C-alpha cells in the first residue's frame, strides 16, 4: 500500500501568517493546501504568493466549489493549483465543468465529502474521471463532539473499492492515525495540529512517524 502523504491546510485568515507558518513547515510536508478560510479571506492573491514561493510542492486550492465550476476552476488553476476541491453536493455538471478546466492545466479535482453523499454518487464521480475525494469530519461537528468510528472506516474502504483515493481530514492529530491503518489513504490533511502547534516541525514529524508506523513497506 502506498505511504500516505502529509498535507498542511493553511486556514489562517491572514496570508502573511499563513506564509510564515509555511516557511517553517514546507520542508516537512508533501502537499500545501490554501484552505477555504484563507481563500475566502485573502483570495487567489494568497494562492499565487504560495505558488511563487513553493513551485515544487503539490498545491491544493480548497474552494469547496458548489457551482460555476468553470470559473472557479479557472481561478484556482490560473493561480497555480494542482488540485481543487468541489463539494459533494454540487451537481455533476459543476464537477464536469471543473474537471475540464483541471485537465487543461494538467490538474485534478477532488470531491469534498461533507454532509450527505452516497456511494452511488461516488461511482458517478469515478465515471466522470474523478480519482480523489476528501473524507471530512467538519470542524464544527468535531467541536460538538463528533469522533471517528467504524462507519468512517467502512465508507473509506467502500470509496477505495469504487476506485476513489480518499484523503482524510478534520481536526486530525497524530494519535488519530492508527485508526486508519489498512486503508489506502492518499493524504492525511492537518491544519491547526500543525500550524497551531507549539513546535510545528515536531508536530509534522509526529505525523510522519505515525504514518511510518502504520503504512511501512
Ligand atoms: C475546513 C477544512 C480544513 O482545512 C481541514 O479540516 C483541516 O483543518 P484542521 O486540521 O484544522 O481541522 O477543510 O473545512
């Protein structure tokens, strides 16, 4: 099984703060995400600044697009995204439109799994050529006590069986990762547990250690 990657989600509202976190963390993560909060607060200008400074990293622009797939994808990929997110509630037409622009740029669309979605939809997304999804425990739901459990693992396995590579996110800490051992996770995505840690580099190392322990070989 391929070793999961580590993705840093930059959800600061201030782009200078995000870039400051990134300066320390970039060598210790595989994927950089311009988070939804950063994109809403600072726009594609912040995405361009990240791309200029870090041309080699995979960069995700997490717009959670619900409509206007062409225009949203032109913004994200025009600013340097490799991957862009479309919310699972979006109509197939939106996904298709975003996917077309992604292909023009050599990029990919990731479906953001949030709230209600079905495996039948996942098969439709796959038929459109989508290869990735983000399995997401919402920040607000987590704050209200939503944990990870057997149902999450069942759905993650079913997604993988449907040919969709899942990344996992939502208040993750290194202590959560053993739960997902045995699942072909593309990337673990962490924001606050990395940039908000007292020692962000040590936190990134703790994620890598947990990944190595669970997915070695
Ligand atoms: C919120 C997001 C976040 O970027 C993602 O959940 C990671 O952030 P954190 O690890 O801080 O929960 O997409 O919608």
